[in-house]
C-alpha cells in the first residue's frame, strides 16, 4: 500500500534529520589474536542492524575501530527515527470474519483487539483473494523506531553475535549482578552528533567520556565533543590510534624506517629488513595503542644456533621482529614495537634485551644438548610414544612410512636406501628438547641434527621437507627422495585415520586429513610425478596389519581425495564440466590432470566444440542401446571395411584412419590441445553419417559393424577427456 502524500512528506522530513553516530565500548585488554575479528564484527553487525531497522541508509559510511582496550564503530547518515511503515496484514477468510449480515464475528474483533484496533476498523478492512478464498486484510502504519530504541536492540544483538573465543563472567560494581563478555567492560560512549543516546549494556549507561592511553594521554578522561570528533580526539588527547588498520600501517612504516636507519648507520643502501609476518604484525597491532618501534640486539654468539629457533622464540614469546640481511640470514638485531614513547628509550631497549637473552640461552642449551645424541639413537625410543591407540606407536608408524617410502622411491627411479633412511629418521626429532619446547620446529631441527650426524644432505633435506606442504600455498618437497617420504607420511596418516573411522565431518577435521589429501595431490600434480593415485592408496593400505583398517578404506579414501581434487581444480578456475570430462578417463594419473584440462579448455573455445560434444554423447547413447539390445561387448570390436555399404560410413571410416596417427602422436607428446583440435576435421563426416546412415538397422551384421565404427570413433574422440561431458 502506498503512503499518502502527507505521510510521505512527514517521513521525508524525519529521514532528512540525519547525523553521525559513534559507539565505543571501553574494556580491559582484549585477546590480541581475536581483536581484528572482534572489531570488524562489532562494526558490521551493529551497522547492518541499524540499516535493517531503517535507522541507517545504504549510503552510510561505516568505520570500525579496535584497539587493545576498546571496540568502536562510527556510522554516518543515521536517522533520529526510522520512517513509519505501511503494513498490510492478513486477518482471516471473509467467511470466518464476517457473518451472514456482514457484521464482524467475535473471532475478527478479537484479532483486531490484538492489533490495537476495535470494531471501528471493520469498515476499512480490505478484501482480496488469497488463493481460492477471499480474505480480510488490515492496513496500518507502524511507527518507526527511535534511535534509542533501535540502537538498544542493535547493541544487544551485536554483543550476542560477537565471535568471542572465550566468555568471562564478572561482577558489576553493585557486587550482586554478574554479566558475561570477552573481558570486563568499564565504559560506554554513545553519541549521536553531540547528544548522548540513552542506551545501556553490561550494566553500563552511555555517556560521552572515555579513557585514552594508560601512560601518555594528555587528559585523565577524553570528553567527546561529537561523533565525528572521535578519531581525532583519541589521537590528539588520548594518545591512541583507534583504527586497527591505521595502527597496523603505522607499525609497518616504522619497522621499515628503523631498518633503513640501521642500514644507513652501517653504510648500507639496502640490506637489513624486518622479517615479513602478517600474523605477527596483526598480533602486535592488537597489543599497542600508539606504537613506537625501537631497535634491540643480542650477543652474536647466539647466531650459532639455527636461525629458525631464534626467530621462533623472538616472534612467539616476545613479539619481536628479527632483522634479516639481504640474503635472508638472521642478524643479532631485532625490532621492538613498544606501547610507550619515553624521552630516553635506553631503559625500554635494555629491558627487552635482558628479557630475550634467557630465551635465546635456552634455545642454545637445547641445541647443544640435542646434538649429544644422534637421531638414529632416538629411533627405537619412538616405540614408547603412542601415535594412536588404534594405530600403534610412532615407531610402528615410522616402519610403515619407511617401507612405503622405499617403494615410492623405486617407482621414481630414486635411491631406495636413502628414502628409507630419511623416513626412518623423519620422526626422531620429536624426542629432542628443542622440538619439545617448539613443536613448530619438527622436521626443521631433524634436518640440522641429521647434518650434524653426518647424514647425506639429500636425506637431511627430506627429513625437513616431508612435512611440506603444511598449508595452502606452502612450498612442495623438492627431489624424488623428499617427495617419496612426504607422500608416504601423508598417505599413512590419511589411510590410518580414515580407516579407523575418523573421517572428517562437516567443518571438523582434527587430524588435518583434508590438508594431507591436498598435499598428496599437489605433490603428484605440481611436481609432477607419474604415480597412479589408486595404486599409491592400495599400497599404503596394504602396509597396515590385517584387520586394523576398515575393508573399504582404499576406495573410501580415493573418493575422498577425488572430491578434494575437484575443489582444488575449481580454485584454479577450471570449469566443472571440463573437470568431469577429464576425471572420467584420467585413471588416477594426477600428473596429467592440468595439461589435459588446459587442452580441454582450448578445445571448448572452438566453434565446433559443442557440436562434437553432442555427437560424442549421441555415439555413447547408441553404443549403450546396442549393447543392451544385442547383448554384445563391442570393447575390442574391429570394423570390417567390406561391410561399410554407405558412402557416408566409408568416408567417416577413412577420415578416422587419416587422423589417427596424428592424434596418437599429439597424445604421446602430451599436446592435448592439438589432439582435440584434430577432431574438428571429423565434423562434416560425422554429420553426414548421422544424416544418411541408419545404425539401428534390421541387418544384425551391418548393425554390429556400424556399432564397431562408432565404438572406434568414441575411443578416438575421448583420448584426452570424455568430451560428451561438455554437451549442454
């Protein structure tokens, strides 16, 4: 129902009265790894809720703020009151609402009363068809929510939907009430323009004052002038950069400037640079309100320890940014992101240097102690470590990986003994002090300790690389030995865990089986390696003791991996129909999947591709019908030229003979696009054949011969992919 002109004018004036809104919750230190997500959610959910209620329009500008002690959002173009809405509500069928005399029934009067109306509304009720029956409708105008009403609702719903990692219970100042939030909240600022909006959450009433930086704010409390002054006042009076993104950019700028200054002090135009780590940068951004980057250093003797150990302890424990040289080698300098800017920074720098020194000393101690035992001497002790109560110990697992690695290495014409040795030593570093302290270093430390023990470099490299790829986009193991051990390790995990009934469900994948499956596929596809997937899976399953795994595990895992393969290929922008066309005939040869798909993509772009795909589908349908009706197996059937009675079938047969050697040559050389392109020359002969030749003829001998011709045509057309899958 349209508004009356008077109502439209009134609502236009109401909506024209717009201003900016700022909402800030001042809290105790928020969890740094969740801060950005919390800030974005707070802004997105609150602003979307205001828009849904008609208090904010689609042209609003939303700015999220998140610092260690506050979540805030600034929204422009917010109305003081939402526009009234015209609502048409179905009441009931006319036969139920009105009696024979057209008077309102008790049921209708009760319904109207529930809506705040009485019998006087009956004459204004509208009649309209609702399906097959006529119904009564009540038109009314619902008053738009005021900002205070709507914002209260928006705040309550926003807090309910925040992605809080762990909720805290805490008492309010009255000593009686208990509330829940991510951290105790101590202040609430809500300004519409310069006016405080009377809302409350978590026992806090809205006001216009907040606190700035703990140590560097120029005033005890920041009194907000209006919503649009929030960011400037927080920066100038509160000494806080409230925007997460601005604070992050400022830290990145200062890190680069500090590194450049160090380069200048050593006479280098380029050289030292802070380690690049987006996760660390996000975490540090969530720890400071006004960043100040300082340079610290430690004794050069610690550089004797593998740099991965030093970098990890500085990043994980102290949130420092190690400085690397131009070759990526660690120096004995690091960058500190401080939350204060003292006149004399030496005390801050010295304090951080004193804190990091024991950490580095621990790393050096672990490294020195670990090298007193060889990796080989630790292997048997893996028998005391349970891998899984249904799959045995780590030693039993290593023995399976060792056997499988040797098999794969032999298939790759690589050194079987080296592959088996790398597999045997691959998990030994799990028993070292360094990996016990820093589990992230497993494999990395194994490589260092293997080199120290005098093992061949290819063995040491495989020990580290067998964990790769560890995540999406990670590097792949290099060389056949490393690939053999990596494949064996991932296959053993995948078959073992899947085979004891622990397949991933929904989003839950505690053993990382999806990651392992994708890792196997990436190694086979991107290296590439000519190792049929089904054979690898069957061999890996055979390594387990009889009865340990489910009887169907090999087939189940292959289906699981093919599903992962489809997702992997879709992410590389291949069409689903192209993927299915290739997978239908791939037979597990993962190393061919990308070039075949590229060939299909090129073929599909040709003008005749759809016609040939449709013809191929028609061939398959005819073959299926022939097999069903005649009960004949035409798989190996050959064409008898003497029975080719029609010119169209003779011409098609000859055209097939002409292009077969070319198609085979292209196929053998992996030029799949050219193989498919040769099929285009068959189009006029195929069209002529289907127009002039009756395949399903009465003469059984002719029918079988024509079916054999189509069987060979199908084989010729589907060497690269089943192109019938491309038919619309």
